[in-house]
C-alpha cells in the first residue's frame, strides 16, 4: 500500500504546482491587461496622425485655380506679405490676381513675383506699382526648407491664394509643388469631369 500512497501524493503535489503556476500566470496576465487599459488613451494620443494643415482664411482675395491642375502640391505654408498702404486698401477691395505669379528664394528671402495688385482708385501719386516683387514673411527654417527643395529636387514655389485672416493681416498660401506631366493633367481632367457629372446627376435625382 505504501507505493500507492506515495504515487497519489506525487499526483496531488503535481496538481498543486500546476494550479499555483496557473494562478501566477493569470495574475501576471491580469496586470498586463490592466496596464494596457491605463496607458491606451495616452498611446492613442501619441500615435494619432497629425491633422492636415489648414489656414485661417477669413476673407479670400485671390485664388490660383489652375495651380492644382498644373502641379502636384507637396506641402503648403502660410506667409506674411510685406505691403504698402495702397496695396492693403486694394486688397481689401478684392483686387488682386495671382494666376501667373510664382515665388523664388533670393538672398535668403522669399519673394512673390508677377502678382498683380491694381492701383488703388484713391491712391493718387502715392500709388504702388501693380506688379512689383513683394517680400514674403517666413521663418528661417521654412525658407531653408524651400531653398533646399527648389535647388535639390527641382520643385516650384506656387502661390495658391491671398487672403486676410481674422486679425486682418494679409497672408499668402504658398505651396512647394512639382509640375504635372501631360498624362497627369489628362487624369485631372477626367476626375474633374466625373465630379461635375456626378454632381449634376445628384441634382437631377433631387
């Protein structure tokens, strides 16, 4: 009878060891789950994708509508605009065009070239030159980034819009862009036509 009792005792001890290991593993697993639940909101905040850049456009004065047809827009920046008094008044009256304008980095500064702000109607002899180069106000790191992209990657600086923000300051939405090839433009035309047709069908269906 002694061997039988010894065998039963070994089985019980083994069962107790297995049960204790299970309790230990379960406790560790529970602690891991609890820790994950605690840090999940903070991890979600850290890992959240940044929102696309938007600008405070209170009043848009001029839009470059062809820019997105002619170029792939890679990145946009908001630049201040150094203006004369009559230029500000002309902009507030909604007078400006940038369809044929561009920007360039020159002497460590960025200039808006060939933008057209017509003379102010009451400016008299103090009026400005409509197509004079205008300095864009940007941070040094932004200027360096633009200079590198233009020089090394052959990108173009394209003004997308001129607008006033809520504080009443004139701003330029400036893009680093790559020129589209002919097939890209054809694809853009097809996409534009499809959106127009889809909108028309939706209106007809009510």
